[in-house]
C-alpha cells in the first residue's frame, strides 16, 4: 500500500525524465511516455485522495490537524532515510 507521499517519490528526482525524450523521434520517447502516464496516474490518485480527505476531515478540529501534521512529518522522515 502506498501513501500519498510515496506515490510521488519516484518523480522527485531531478533526472526522472530524460532531457531529450520529449522529441517524438528520440529513442527514449516511449519510456518517457510511460513515465508521464505514471505521473498522471499518481497525481490523479493524489487528487482523488485529497478530495476524499477534504470532504471527511473536520479541519476545524486542531487536534486532528496536529495529528495529520505529525504523521506527515514521520512519513517524510521515513522516506527520506530509505
């Protein structure tokens, strides 16, 4: 199971996309297209997840917001270490 943060982790590298792969005649163009489709799918998943969270989480409850921030911090630390 992936978290929202881990689903975008592979795209955070600066060299995730080859520099000249966007040219349609480039030999790496098909690989770049697959990678772009993966990015579109990941952002769609993040968008849907955030929509669900936005409609169900009581944002006025400071305890919930604090716990979500703490969880995000722990998750980011765990990903950064690995």
